[in-house]
């Protein structure tokens, strides 16, 4: 399977998965480029499309988490720099959405623990089944169910608090 | 949660994203060709240098005069 066909089949899905983790279009594009470049370097390794799908999702998740962790580390350092304007925002100002509900929801998703966020995005945004999500994340379907349940509860509380503030 | 589902949109990537990936793949291919060429050239030059050191050249062979007629001691 050539990389162009892979991009046509998975590009948009991978982009959304990364975007819901990183919440910056510019950085999401960078990561998607890295994902398909890694696939290009590993093209001899895989045969079937199913194998490719799992590989692309895994690499996208790992790269998104790495990026978020390095951002967090950078922010921790920035706190100690007197001339910096403090912690950089999770969502860059130019990408702040007009819709306050969506903006609040995106922030809430970003505050979820890594695994809960990944499970939620795969199942609720990418519409993957519990089994597929479990395979991508390398955990059991039961664990996926529990992760999504906890993520939903947290988001529900967040939305209720947000709507109460309005 | 229904409210959440309705609220979570799907984003479209930049239409030029594939072109950028293609460009990076081409650059990567060039980057892998250049080192190969570079190392091959280095190996050839190093090999030639080693050969020139270990074996006397034709000129050096000619320099060894089996009949040193000019050497006066030879005739004495």
C-alpha cells in the first residue's frame, strides 16, 4: 500500500485524533507529517491495511502525548523565567473558537488524563468500536469501557459547572 | 453527552498537507542518497591513497637504477 493511499484513507482521521490532543492546527499538521513520514520509512514492514491502521493510530497517539509532555515541561520552566509572560496557553489565541461551549469542551478534553482522552477521542470522535480502540491502545476492551465512562463523567461535571456559570 | 457529541466537530486538515508530506519524503530520499555518495567517494579516495603508499609507482621503480654507472664506487 503506497503512502498516498494511506493518507487518503487515514489522513483526516489521524489529523482529528491529533488535534483533539494538541488543540493547535499548526502543531497537529506537523505531527501528521511526522506520522506519515515514519510510515514512509517503515513501508516495507507492513502488508495489510489493518496493520497499517493500528500502526498509524499508535504512532499518532505517541507523538501527540510526547508533544504535550514537552509542552508541559517547557511551561514548568517558563514559570521560573521572570521576563516570560507565564505559562503558554493550551489553545493558541488565534485558534480560540468563537463558540464558548466548544472552547470550554476542548479545554475540558485537554484536562483529561492521557488514556481517558485517547479512549474518548477514538470512540466518540473517530467512531471506533470498543474492540478497535482496545487494539490500538494495547489494553483490554473492559479497560476501554471504564476509561470512556470516567472521561464522560468528568466532562459531564465540567459541562454542568460551565452551564451553571453562564 | 448528546450535547457533547453534537458539539464536537470534525476538523479538515489543510489541503496542502499532502504536498508538504510529499516534499519531506523527497527531501528524506535525497538526504539518504547524499551520504551514500559521500561515503563511497571517501572510500575510493582512501583506497587510492593506501595503494599509492604501499606500492611503488612506475616512476619510483624507474628511479631504482640496477646499473648505477654514475656511481664511481661501482667501478672501483
